C-alpha cells in the first residue's frame, strides 16, 4: 500500500470519528432546540459515516496487488466506491428535501437561539475537515476521496443554510411576536438539499468516467508522450492510450523505430521507453509498448490518444522487429 493510499484511509478514519460525534451533537440539539434543519444535518452526517466506510473499503480493495483472477489489479474498486458515495449523497439530499417539505406544511415551534452556536461549531469543523480531505483526494487523484470530501462540505453547506434559516425565524419572531417564521429553517434545509443534489451529480460523472476507461487528462498524457518521444531511437509515437484504474494509470503506446532494427535492439528500446514513462509519471503502474517500423511518409493527423485509422496493424511483419510487443505491469 502506497503512502498516499494510507493517508487517504487515515483521512477517512478521521472523518468517521468526527461525524460520529457530530451526529450525536446535532441530533440532540435539533430535537431539544426544535430545529428540523439540525435534525436534517444529523441525518446527513449519519450518511457521511456510511459513505466514509464505503470509501475506506474501496481504497483498501483498490490497493490490493494483482492476482491470478485480476491481472490488472483491483483499482476499479476506488472508482466504484466514488460512484456509490455520490449516489448516496444524492439520495440523502432527496430524503432531506422530502422531510423539509413535510415540516414546512406542519406548524411547529421556532428553533431555540442557542442552536445557532451549535451550527457555528459544526460549520467550522466541517470546513476544516473538507479542506483536509480534499487536499489528500487531489494528491491521490481519487474520485472516492474527493466525493468523501464533498460529503463533509455538503454538511457545512446544510449547516450554514440552517444557521441562516434559524436566524430568519428568530428575527421574524422578535418582529411579530409569533411563530409564523418558524419554517424558515425548513426552507433553508430544502435549499441546501438542492445544492447537495447538484454536487452529487457532478461528483458521479468522474467516477463513472473512470469505470468506463475514459482517456486520462492531458496533464497526465502530455508528459507520458514527451517521455516516450525523448528516448534515443524513437522516431515517432504512432498511438498513445492512457487509462486510469483506481489510483494508477495504464499505458498502451505504439512506438516507431528504424525498420531495420534487430528484434533484440527493438526489445531493448521498448524497455527504455517503459523506464522513461514511469520515471516521468510515477503513478503509471503498467506500460505496454508495441514496436512499429518507421515510415517516411507523414502520418495523417490523429486526435490525442486515439487509435490510428491507418498504418501498420498489430500483426504486421515488415522486418524482424515489426509488430513486436513488449509489456510490463507492476
């Protein structure tokens, strides 16, 4: 298990402990202080606990080494965990919205003023936790950890909305002396639920892209292409494909070299290409190099990372080194 993976798991464990404490605090404060927004916050934090458990399990599974049944490793578990957490976030927001509408239509007491202090504490804790987990998620390139971070941020959003709603309810009560403004915190919970749904949808997309082997971002592809092209003896890069699996990347590259190059020399060159790529981008776990004979005529322009529409195929046999393939996986 890499150091980054350990940091991701530790951040998840930290979130579990903090969320457990916040659930108890917000639930008691919401019931005693007559604030549905706080109760909704407690529900959202409970969902955060289950989400963090999913992320923990996904990261643990993703870091397991390749085995006989999973020759490419278990990296997809991380993206799968990210997708599940995002969907859970959306489901929690829908549940909060439904209950908020019910509370809006049901007369109830104005929340107690001291509940505002509870919410301020929740917002501060959650903002700090979200910032910490987000930084780790970005370093890891983990959609699951980033989704977990947004769970913490969504908690801060709902708590902020609850603070504003309760404040409005208390000001309204002081102005007209009644409880006509008591539902303000329920409207705040409904508004926060809408924000959470939007961000849940946005978080689902990258996780699904990883599961469907979308081409890696240009910030990963560009240094890989440059590293491969910089190796002496490489005359052109015909095709380059890079996909993400969990916390690692897998590369398929077609390298063009002198058509008269002996097979042993072509094999040695492919090894140099692998080494250059993995030195340039340490997150690369596996590289497959296919050697192609260099053709003098210019190639037609191809989109980044797309397979060539024309040119030598996998089984071509022009010269001793043409069509040879070398692979390496860590």
